[in-house]
C-alpha cells in the first residue's frame, strides 16, 4: 500500500497527509466496546450559536465542537483531499484506487470518513437552522422596535403639532384682543382730542366776543383783561 501511495504522490496525483495517531478515546471500534458518543447522533437544539461577521468565514471547528463531533480515524476532509488529488483519473479508476487503498490499509475504513461526513452534515444543518431561527427572532424584534419607534414618533409629533395649533390659536386670540384694545384706545384718544379741540375753539370764540364788548363800550380795564 505504501508503494502505491508513493507512486501516486510522485505522479502528482495525491498528496499524503502527515500520519497522526488517533487518540485512545476514538480508537477504532472492534466490537468489544461501544464508543462513548455516536457521531451520527442528532445534535441538540440547545447548541450555542457561532455567529460569523461580515466577510468572516465559518468557524467549522467550533461548529463541529458544538455539534459534539468526535474525532475520526479518517476525517471526511482527508477523503475529500484524496478525491481531489485523484481528480485526473476518471471516476471508475478513482473509485477503484480508493477502494484499493482502503483494503490495503487496516488503520482506516471507508466507513470512517463517511460516518464523519454524515455527522458533520447534521451539525452544519443544525447550525444553519439555528442561524435561521436567530435571524427570524432578530427580524421579529427589529419589527417590534420599528413599530414602537413609529408609534412614539407619531405620538410625539402629534402632541407637538397639537401644541403648535393651540399656540397659534392663542396667538390669534391675543392679536385680535390687542387689535380691539388698540382701536378702542385710539378711538377714545381721538374723541378726547376732538372734544378738546371743540372746547378750545368755543372758548376762543367766547373770549373774543367778551373782549369785543370791552372794546365797543370803552371800558379799558375790561379791554385789557
């Protein structure tokens, strides 16, 4: 098997991954004991949300950790890289080569990456569902806030316009009253002025008549007065 991998690598068809020893917690199941966790088990709905900001790639490691994906003897990504490395082959030859590698290497089985892929698909689906639920909750909350803002704006602006209308009415009443009072005062003053002018004219006329008597009848004392 090693010779085949070396041949494929020299041909530029594959790139071997560094050999990593599986941890004792994820040793290959031989049927003697059951694994601690089932990678394909449904993911709980209470998984934390991993939010990706604008332009920030998904943190797959965190998503898989939240989905309780156990480490795999042969991760699905490794098989994807192998398939990509054999992309120059036709599909039948590529499948035969991978099956040959699987049969020749007892450290892994094709079921390992397939189970890993299935578990990760479920974790990604759960994450996507949670993101959609979060978005729906945010949309609902935003809609509620927007409606509250619109209602507050309508009330405040309505109150201000009402106050403006009341102030305009008050100003109009004040202008009318002031105009009336001004007209009354002006009319009173004009009447007083006219009355005084008439009285002064009458006084002047009578004074002249009285003085004329003194002139006519020769009383010097009366004339002087």
